[in-house]
């Protein structure tokens, strides 16, 4: 549902080049390919489409180390540099309290859909 809203231009998403490469890595992992039944061609198509739709976050300052998972630092760094309003994730606890200290909300996909889109 959230991806449908994104693809229908109901909100913008930001990512830095480093974060985009992390997306590529995660989508290509065998366990994710198996769960979602993604082929390499499908993954390349998804990434190509995302690259055209995502608003690039220009990195003016690096944010490291800050969070337990260094890959989560990439998310926080892109959100802060891209002036995002929120980080949308199922992994809320790993972003708190750091994101909040920067006045950045951390929300689940369900909570943002309910709050912003009333669905």
C-alpha cells in the first residue's frame, strides 16, 4: 500500500547514493530474493524505477557513528540531509532516540498511512 502511494506521487522519498547502494545489496540477498520471489531482472527493474522516482539527498554532513547498525546511519544521514519529515520503517526502536533528537519522526508504514492518508 505504501509503495502504491509512493508510485502515485502521494509523497516523496529521499535517498543518498550510499543508501541506494544499500537498497541494491538488500534486495539482492538470497533470503530476500526467495521470500519475494525476485529474479535478478526484477530487482534491476525495481532499482531502475526507484532511481527515477527517489529525490536524491545531497550529503552536506556525515552522520556516523550514531546508531547500533551502521547501515541505519545511512538512513538517518539521508533523512537529515534530504530534509525528510520522517523515517518510515518497521525498525523503529533502532532509530530512537537519535532521530527524535533531530526533530525527525520515526513511523511504521501502517502509522503513516493511517495518519497522513487516512486509509
